[in-house]
């Protein structure tokens, strides 16, 4: 009974929140600067990402787009010699505050990597790894979680009969969707994607793109891509970065059709990059 | 997507109670792992501290000058001149390297550059077998085969000699040289080779002019490591050298009986009383040995580190050359560097004049040195005309040095003339012909290496099999001090010691390896720990044995027992396990760690649930290799665990025991008429070790196939 009440409450609150905060910023960077050893990789970044939208970050190689993305769930912490100044606000709280819980924030902000990185274990174990980390140990619940998230990532039909087989045996595109399912299994609020289709063939890429458009209904997606067509196809907002600086940020149609800065226009039209 | 599951999920993963995330155990885990890693380094210092503090009274009683330069080693009459022992050690090692270096380098070239994949695997396995054969089995092979051959060929009373020792050591140093050389050659990037082929070079020209020069520092490290391996070898030397504490007479007589540091300790430690001057003298020898190997290992590690950095374009190499430029730009130093060849020649010649006793050897010896140093220091800078002259001079003086007689000189002159003819002919050959010739040399060396394994295994099996198949040999107890009966207690003793050592070393080693690969930052402390572990790896087994005595028995107060033996052996195999763990953990892609962290796991959760399971094949391989090594070692247990009277199975870990290696040692050394049983024991030991090594090899092979990331 208690659970049921909780469920109703949760749903109501979630519903309200969604209505209420539909156009709110879920994650904001304020005066963000980052150095690797002596080289500055991010210069005074100020940006806000909207809830339930797909935002893409584009720019030439080495412009700091992946670095910026990795700042959003503190994956830069593992890199030695990396120094960060400024604030990243997630639901209004600074991720880099001394009392911030890195692991809880990472649970709430999922990440998909450039190269599919399923763990060298079975498909089922891959999906349930996250929930187990977060103290879900009931076998029935884990079964339900794995089914639900494999369906969310539209890979359930392909793997439902071989959940116990190694995930390393899947194709690249399947591996990437499995990684998305794995990230979803810990119920994040935001999905960060670091060039998720860079190592995939066109058909697998198309499937992932369809999936991203589908995910938008429930999650906020921030995607780094060096494929401008991809950014134009799937994102609501686009941000262009160059040499560690944020050059322009706005609605995708505006960025691609009517860029305000010369640099953006040059890049969009393929004059460099 | 039913609502029911959503509900369940929300309950389980969207609730607000994440208090468990607040408990951050990471710092404790990190410090605990750091502790494990430090223990390994700590032991290096304990070895130094205990050997020196226990051996120090010796230097108070015997002047350093007498110890290092006195020529009589007669502890019973209070003479402690270890000079002959040092010189003998150098000579035996030198003799071994002359054989092992060319053989090893050519075999490595074959394995890395020429062999088809299947043959490569077979050859590598063969070389690994060679590395796995226990030292005492080599010694036994020397006793029953090599010594007999030398006795017959040179018509001696006793085949035990410097020559015999050098030959055995050459075979034993071969696997080290081959494997390190092969790594060095394979480390040379393929685009070097492609660039050479693209200019129309033959395969041999590419190997000779591009691959070998590029891999030169790795090859040098291989040679240095080979020296370390040869210097630290103990048990085989106790059986084949004859153990006479004197200089060869004349100094070039390879048939004379000599003694090296390690064999002196192993053979004469037993009867000495604890703390007596003779025992302290042996400790002093061990200290010298320890520092010699320390020097050799440090050198090779420095070289190997530079090799790795070289191909990765690391900054450190640039730093090094800057440092060098700084020194070399100084004009006086510049001149000195220019004449380094000349200076080295003068210094080495002076040394030789002092060491060699008679005039003839003096002349010949200085000839070698001038030749060798010219070759070594400045070959590329002299004109081709002199190069050829140096080649001949070197060949002439070497052969003259070996024979040291007028006939020898005559022989060497004719051989040199022959070489001259062949070389002249060779220079006329086309590049393809040259390639054919050198490939012939390479093939011959590789075949020779395989042949050695074949000969050793053939003799051990053919001598041992009849005894091995006797009913009751494996299951019976020994009779008549082991001349008859079975070896059951020795088998059990070896298994106990092996199990004990792995129990001690595995947890310590795995945790230390994980610390080094996952937590250690590349700072001074880490470098220090790594250096400690590397040196522990190169420390001779007899030094471990003495450390076991002075630390566990004298200092802690335990008695000679399975426990002490296991600890000593465990310490010896610790570096192997640390290194293999570290390497297999490092081989796991970084993306797995990132994937785990991105789900909100702690660092250690990722390590324990993903990294370690994926690294298990590597860790298993390392531990099995360690077990093989600890089953085959004699020197560390000689004074810590075994007793010749322990001819029963001991069930308590606080009692001494019998072991296969020790049984083989005493049967072929102390017990007359024990050779027959010794052969059976050698075969049993060989089988045990080979089974372990094959198991490790198969695990690795399977793992390599399965690995998909």
C-alpha cells in the first residue's frame, strides 16, 4: 500500500515537473575553464541545455567539444593534470561543489562513448551492472529492468533469446544500443553522447539516430558529433565550438540557416574543419 | 512497457535514498593496496639491511683489501681472499655470453622476423620450456652428459670445468636473451620496415640496416639481463664447475676447475656455524653478488625504459639528449668524447696487463681488447680498410686466446686466412646471395636452440624413464639415503612448498599489481616501488635463500620448515605475479573503466567487477608460471626448508621437509651411487614443471584467441 501511494506521488510530481519545467534549463555551465597540464582546452564557456531536447555540440577536431561533454558528468576527473574552474549547474546545484556527490550525479547523467564499450560479460550482466551498483539485487526486478531497458533501446527483439551470451559477440551497432540500454537502466535524467555513431556503419547510424529522436520524449540528450548533417537531422539546439571557445549556440535551424557569426558560417559551409 | 515495471523501477532506482553512495571507501582501499605494493619494495630493503647488518662483522674482522684482492679462499685456515672467486665468476659468465649472445640474437631475429606464425608459436614455446627447466635439472644434465663428453673429448680425469659451466650457463641465459631481444625487435614499428622495402632493400638488408639498429638498445638490455641471469645462477654451477677456489691456470684454460660466488655459498654454507667467521664470509660474498646484480638490473631497466619511450616519442628521450648536449657542448668534454675509443682501449689494456700472468696472454689479451673496444666504441667512424683489419685481428686474437699455445697461434692464423678467403668471396656475392648466407646463419642458430631443448629432454627422459616407471618410485618412501626406494615424500614436499609460496605471493602480488596499474600516479614513490620490484625480480635465488635464513630463522626465530621455505619462495616469485597482474590489468581497455564510472560506480567497484574478471587469464598465467618457478628452485629452500634426514611426509608446516629439487641435488652431489634415482627425480621434476608451464601457455593461447576488444 505504501508503495502504491509512493507511486502515485512520484508520478504526479514527475508529471507536474515535466509540465512546469518543460522549457527550463536542466544543465548550465557558468564561466567554465579547463586546463590539461598547461594548455587551456575550454575557455570561459557559458551555456544552458534545455530539458527534453536534443542539443548537439559541433566543431572541428580538438575544439574541446568532447572535453565540454565530459565536464558535464565529471569524467575529466580521471584524467591526470586536468584542472577545472567555474560552475556546472545540474538542476541548480553545482556539480563541482565540494559537497557534490560525484557518483550520484553520474547516475543521474548517463554517458554513451564514441566506441561501443560493452563490458566483457553477458548481455544480461551488462544491463544489470548499473542497477546492481545501485543496490538493486532482486532477481525479478533485475529481469524486468533488463527487459524494459532493452526495449527502450530497441534492441530487445534482437537479443531476447541470447541474454546469457557475451556482449562482445554483438555487432558494433547492437553494442552501441546495448550501451544505451545499459545507461538507461540506472534511470538517468540526461544522456550524454560522445560521437556515438563515429565507429558505426550508415545503417547502424540511422538506427541510433532514430533511437535518439525517440529518447527525446523522456530524456534530455546532449550529443557531440563531427557530422554536421547528423546535428541538423536530430538536434533541436546546436552549439558550435572552436579552439576551446563557444562561438555560437542556438536553435538548430537558426545555426544552420542563419548563422550570426562568420566563423560558424565558414564551418557550416565547409570552408574549414 | 507495462506500467508495473515502471513502478518497480521508480521504486528501485528513482528513490531518494542514495545514502550508500556517501560511504566513500576509496581512500581506504587505495591505502590498503598501496600497503601491499610497498611490502614488496620493503623486502628489497630488508634484504639489503639484513644481509649487510648480519655480514658487517666480517668486514670488521677481515680487511676489505684481503677480501677483494687476496688470492686464497680457505675459511678453515682463516684466509678470506675472494679474488679468484670473483674472477672465476666473471670468466664463467663471459664464456657463457660469448656463446649465448650470437645464438640468442639470431634466434630472436628468426622468431620475430622470419618464422611463419605457427612456427613462431612453437619456437616461443620451446624457448619457454628452456626457461622453465629447473636449474638443478640443467646441473644434472651437466653431470650425466656434458661433463662426460668433455671428459672424453679432452681426455681429463674429471669433466667438471669452466667450459662445462659456461656451456650450461649459455643454454640457461639463452631464453632471457631471446625473449627480450624478440620484444625489442617487434617493438620496432612496421613503417620502418616498409620504408626500407619501398627503397628496394632486401629483407636481410632491412633487418641488418634498419631493424637491428632501431632495436639496438633493447638488444643491449637483453644482453645485460642475460649477464644478470648468468651471474645469479646457482644450483647448476654447484654440479658442473668442480668448485675449486682458484684462478684457472693459465688464465685462459677453460678446462680447469673453478668456483663462482653462488656455488661457493650453496656448497659451503651448510656446515658453517651460525655467526661464525666462515659463515659471515659467505654472507659477504652474497652482498657482493647482490650489488652486482642490482647494478646489472638497474642498467637493463634504464635501457628498457628508454626503448619504450623512444618509440612512443616520449618527452624523456628529448630531455636526455638535451642533457647530453649540455655536456658534450663543453669543448674539453667534446675532445674527451672524441678520444673515448682510445681511452677505453688504454684503460682496458692496462687492466688486462695486470690480470694476465704471462707475456703471451698479455699480448693476445690486449689484442682482444683493442679489437673489441675499437669494434664497440667507434666502428662506424673508421675507414672500411681498418674495419676489415680489426675484424681479422679480433678473430685472430680470440682464437689465440682460447688455445694459448704455439699450435693455437698457428691454428688461428690459418682459420683467419680461411675467414679472409670466405669474406672476400662473400663480398663478391649479390645482395640475394648475402641474404641467403645470413638467413642460413639465422636458421642454424634457431635449429641449434631447438636442438638443445631436444637433447636435454631426450637425455633426462631416456635416463629417467626406467626408474620413473618402476613400481613404487612415485609412491614409495626412500631407502638407503635415497639410493633405493621411492620419492613420495619429496613430491609431497615440493607440492607443499609450491602451494605455500603461492598462498603467500598471490594475494600480495595481485593487490600490489592492481595498485601499480590502477591507483599509482607516475611519481617518485611509484618509480621507487617499481624499481624495488624489478630488483627483487633480478635478485639471485641464493640471495633469497640467505635472506630467508638471516630474516626468518635468525631474526624472527622460526626454525627450518615448510613455512619458512614457502615464505622465501613466495618472496622470490612475488615480482613475477605483480608484473603479470599489472600487465594484464593494463591491457584492459580504458573504455571499460569509463563505462563503469559513467554509471555511477566507484572506482573499486569497476575494478573488482569488470577489470579483475577480465584480467583473470593473465593473472592465472602469471601465478602458474610462478608456481613452476617455485617448484623448480633449490637455492632458496636449501637452508630454509629442507633436511636430508626428512625422508617422510611432514604434515606440519613447522617441520622441515624433503623436496624434489633438493633430492636431485643431494643424489647427484653428495650421495655416491645416487645418479640412477636422481635421473628418475629429474624426470619427475621436469614433468611437474612442464605441466605447469604448458598449462600457463594454453591459458594464454586461449585467452589471446578469445580477446575481442
